[in-house]
C-alpha cells in the first residue's frame, strides 16, 4: 500500500539481531533482509546491532551487501507495471511524466537518473516507480537532502543554488558536474545514457516536468543485453486483507514441517509433544549417533505415532563427504591470531589420529584437514573456512602435494574436528562414504525409511549413485532429496533436479560456500525451478534459531519462515530447535502458525498461472489434469480436493499447481501415504483395497477423514480426481465436481450443482513481487 501511495517505508526490528554478539548473521536474517527488499521497502533499520552491539560497522556492511544483492534479483519492469496499474487513475500529468523516467531507464539501459528539484517531490515520484538505477537528486535545499535519505534509490547532490531557467548555460554545466560526480561515486558507468528530469521552462522539475537523455562521459562498455543471461523468473503473489492480518483464524495448514530429532525430543513424551504440535516429517541426522541409538528412537517414534494414530514420514540425513580439521595435541585448542601464518596439512583418513599444534617457542602452527586432495584443489588467493566460517584462512602458497601455507584472517581458538568449507571448489570426494552406504543399506532400507536427504550433492551422477545403492538393497521406494550445499551443486542444479525426487535448500553450508548475501537469491532460484519441475522442496537451517534458547522467535525469523512459503517451499525444517533446544514443541507450534497464516495470504490464481505458463508444453494427461484440478477449485470455490492415486503420481501433479485447499490422497501404499507428509497440501488416506471397492466408497472415506482431522468443515463442494477404468487417477484421470455435503450414495455423482450462490473472497489488497 505504501509503494502504491508513493510513500517511503522503513522495515525495522531484529533484522540482524544475532550480530549484536556475533560477526555473522543467521540464515533467517540474511533472507529476511533480502525479502524486505523484494517486498518493496525503501530502507531497512538496524537497532541494537549498531546501538550496543559488538560489531556495529560489520552489521552495516553486511546489511549493505545483502540489500545490494537482493536488488539484483528484482524484476524492475514488472514492478513498474504493477505500481502503475494499481495507482489511482487518472493520475496527475506530473506523475504521468515522472513515472516514465523509471521505465525509460529500463528501456535504454540507462546508468543513472538525474532529478533537478527544490522540494524533492519530483524525486519522490520517480522513486515510487522503483527505478533500476540510482536517482541523483540535485537540490539546493538542505532539509530535502536529509529527509530523502531513507527514500529508495535517491542519492542527494547538494548545490548552493539552482539555475532559474533550463536554457541557462549554468544549467548545462550543473548537469555535467552532477553526471561526473555520479560516475566518480560509482552510481553510473562511463558512457551510459543518463535520464534527466527537469522543468520544461524552468530548471526545477516541480513545475511542469520533462524527461530528456544525455550521455555520461567516457567510453561506453560493450553492450550486453540481459536477454543473453539465463535468469529464473520467480513469483510471490499475495492477496491480503486487513481481516487476514487482525483475525486469529487461519485455514488448514498445507506447508509441512520437518523436525530434527535429538536429546531434547527423543523421549516418548518429547516425541508425543512434537506430533501434537504438528510434526509431519521426522529427520534422523546420521552425522551423529549410532545405528543402535537411532533404532531406539525410530522404534519409540513409530510406537508413539501408532498409538496416537498419526501418520508421519521418516527421513535419514546422511553425514556425507564432510571436510574436517584433525585432532589437536593433548586435546587443547590452538590459539590463532589474525595475520598469523599457518601450515595446513592434508592428512586424509588419518584426521582422527593426526594432531595439530602450535609450538609455544617458535610459533610454528600446523593444522590437519581430512581432505586428501586439498593441495590439488585450491590455489593461492582461495579462502578456507573453518568452524562454520568463524575462522577464515587465505591460501598463500602450495608447498607440496600435502601441505600449503595460509594466513589467518581473524583470531580464533580452534578445537579438534571442526567442519571446513572450501568456497568455489568442487570437492573431489565420493558423495557416499563407506559409512553412508552402510547407513542407507543397513538402516534406511531395512527400516523402510521414506526419504534420504543426501548431503553435498554436486552432480546428477551423485544422485544416480545413491539411487543404485538404494535399489541394490531393495530400497526402490525410498525417495532421494538432494541437499544443495555448495557452488558445484548450484552450478549443476538443473541436472540434479531432473534425477532427484526432492530438493533441500540447505542454507547452512551454502552460506559458507557462496557469499552469505547471495543465499536469498539462490533460495528463490532453486525453489522456483523445483516448483516448475513438480519436485517438492524443503527450506532448511536456522529458520527459528533463537528458539533454541528462547520461547519466542525474532522478527526476522518469523518473516523468513513466511517468505519461504511465499517463495513456494513445500516444507520448512527445524534443526537445533527440536534436536537440542529448550522449547522443541513450542518451536513446532510457532512454525505451524506462521506457515498457516502465510498460506492465507497467497494469491493462488496467480501462482497457478505462473507455474502453468512456465511448464514445458505439450502437457501429459496427468499434468493437464493436475493444472485443471487447481484452476477448477478456484473457479467453483471448492473446499476440498480428493485424489485417488495408487502410486502418488497424480497427487504430486495436483500439488505442483498449489491448490488453495487440502488434498486428500487415497492410496493402498504405505510409502505413498507416508511420503505425502512432505508434499505441499497432501494428507494421506490409506485404504486396504482400491480394486474392488467402489470409487464412491473411497470418496466417502476421504470425506470422513477430512472432517475428523479438521481439514474440511463439511460445507461446500469438492473436486475428485479418479481413474477412467480403475479407481486410481495415475494412468487415465477423470475429474468431477461433487457436492460432498449431500453425498451419501452413488446417485450424488450425477446430481447437477448450482454454483451461482458461491462467491469468491473479496481480496482488498493484492501485492506482487517478481
């Protein structure tokens, strides 16, 4: 609303809260700041981070880097069109002219916009339309300079006085000086076109404005059209009324919650509380623990879930090919100083025996790393990040095939077995270690787990390797979730997506492998591509991190979770919050409340159209009906979707198009029913027989389940997708619109429906960020 009104808006409170005491933000904070930019904020605010934090200037630099990179991901033309379309008409001639400056900057690929103004109003109107380039505001009013500091894109250029008339020689000189200033300050590239906003007769644009073009001094850079760059267009369409904000009601939740199990939750009481709070998928983290300890928890959880008649999915997360530091002499920490030179030794598999040290006399320091090919993989100038990035070492020299010299970029007390990241390096380690193979075949397959989350997937070949390992042991029904955690995974993402069943946006290690300010862009790109491919996606790491210690999340965490829903995630994941936090079930309840309310704001029609428009044509039969179910649901205001799907194929295609109501998946297969727990909108109804039981009986069973679980209030109509010659819709689907409330016999299928009384909700405010 502020964007459309042309009023600047500041987003504030706990945006980088963790930087009060830490030099790095959490993943939730990174994406929260970026999402404020995507929402259309003019400015973001730091509070305790700069008022009483330990790293005030670092917090500002971090904020600046995040918002600068977020602006790269904005579709400026779409924003211009959106604000223009929703601005009240007829608009003033002044706004009609000034708004064009933002569009002109896109059309000619300008480097900067210059606005000559005494009052700042002309600059405000240009800023309203979200120009792609900086707006250099020339003014002689000191008050305007100060008051426009928080306004989007505006940079002041103060002069003692402005020329009176546009034809004055002093006016041309002023424009030239301002243009040179803009180039010197990095606001405009040399040789670029500059859009100039000034008056038709007077120099001041506040009277009757006009728009002209001049060239910045210098040789232009070679022309490079954005059309030559493959970009992923993503959509976040929301429809929000005041009632949505103020009322406590939220519709049944469709986004799923993954909970990591650990000491805080693996007791019978703890597991019961997680189930009651809303856990859909239980994550077993095999970076820790033994088969015996995990088996105890798994058996206990299945017993608890069975006694409470709750269906959930079971996920094994592999340890994967981690790089870690070796042991330390006598188990003591190595005290490292900023600027100190160290020797890194590639000790390989001996890392759990080899001991690093710092000689107290000479200061010689050696640190072992488990990556055997370290010296063949990095070059001078590369960075090595240790212990979640709290220690950064710059590579200075490769000494031999096992040792390199590096310089510590900061001080750190380093203990043994700390994790290590090599940004920009394709780590030459098999995706499955011998331990991982044993975990998959001897635990996941034997215990009929539903999902494998494969750590550090770097290529499609990695996924195919995992598939073979599972299939060889009889694990054909286990779905593979590829965790994207490094640059190699991003580079080969399209190929990985094709052969994966699902994707995890693993923001923890990813923020170590790529600049942290890029994580929000990577998240949006990966989720959008997964949505269009019809693959489910989980967003993970530090989503409610502060709830490890506190019963309430930070403001940044709240909006980070909601924005993951707006981005199109199928599920959100809790890690330390439920594994070793003080408030595990409270964290799940909080997560459930946030995602349910976020879903209530989604503009489902726009989302469905976007996915349909960007999916490959021609459609298969299944894809066609998946899209039709979602659109028909909106057209006739249906309250429930029921899909008879033996293998889960038809139900997954319906979920791809994001129906606004719960989808009941009727199946006889245990693994299909369990795996529905991770997919957007799906709730499984397992039946014993679909071959000889009538379709009507199956629909009645789904209807009864929906009422019992609070997924449907018993009013309105439903969409039913079933088979043409069999119950399952997986092969030849047929769609019907049915009056579920009146349905009690087969003749209800033929009853005509009067839909004239159904009205679509009144959406008082629609927002769109592309």
